[in-house]
């Protein structure tokens, strides 16, 4: 991309799968994607929700903008449709808030699912009172210019994760995961299987089972050759004198 550009459309996804992804949550979907994709599609721990109770899933409307400028955010907000998630990056700068109360009022009216931004947000008390879901890497009141340049609905890198327009963003109190559209069905299926397995494990734990044994970690510990002494550290030290 050599100049500012805006694409008005993103690929579609089965709404039922999106709803199932929201129910599955970030942790189980992350595990279900596998060791490689699960890690590369999971945003870092700096990306946190304003409200720990918030939980969303929806197709990504991607926005790239310059630090201290939010013009492309406003254009994307105007274009976005119900159920979609605005995913915005300015390269990670905390200068020039990319989201605030007025933008959230407009987004809530359009029934946009939420916002994820690798930048600062402001008006946080108002956002919490409104109940509009926001994840960000910073909070800062600084003014954002509206000059451009930037881009809408192109592949972006946000908090170290590549997000393509239409990828499914799943966000909750555990963080934010960008699930590639082609992987969504398998990820949801895997997450549902994990939840079913863990439900059975919870029953066995409640009945007095050992988590170490249920996970098979007792064998892993034994295989390491770690010395296990049936005494305290202090008694062991006295015995060596």
C-alpha cells in the first residue's frame, strides 16, 4: 500500500459461528487453534478491557491511522455495520486518543459490537457507564487530530497480531484473539470439545480427584527425575550436617 485507501466491504461469516465463538471465549479458542496459530493470533497482555465483564465476537473492520490522528477511525465508524468490531492501530502510540464517548454513542446506536485499539482511549467513566465494550493498550486524554492519512479494511498489525478485514475478533476478560475466517469453524468445534472435557474434569475434582493426575502431570514429574524427599527443607539441611 503506497497511499491512503478505504475499502467499503469485508468478507462475510456465518452469524451462528460468530455467536458460538463469543460463547466459547478467548482461552478455549486460543487453545483450540493450536500451539502456533493460538499464540500468533492472541494479542498481548497490554490489550485489556475497560470492563472485565465485557464479552464480544464479531468480524473485524480494520483501521490503520497515524499517531495522534483519528480521521480514519471516524470513516470506519461511519461505514461499520451492526455486529462488527472496529480494530484500530496507530502503531501503538498513546498520544492522541483514538476513541471516546461521542464515538461510542454513535457506535452503540449502530449496534457495533465493540472496539479494540492499540492506542489510547479516553472518557473512560462515560464508556463504562454506557456499557460499550472497549479493549485498549492505553488510557490517555490527549487530543486526536483529524487530518489523515491512513487506511480502512486492509491487513493491519495490532499489538503484534496480523488482522485481516473480516477475521473474527473474540474478546473477553482474558484478552483479545483474532481468529482467521477459514479457521473459525474448527476453532469453535475444538473449543466446545475442550469445554465438555473440562466439565467432566470439574466433576472428578469435586469428587476428590487430583488435578495433577487428571492432567497426567504426575507421570511428567516422574519422568523428569526430580528428587522428591518425604521431609521438610529444614530437616533435610539438619540431616546433612
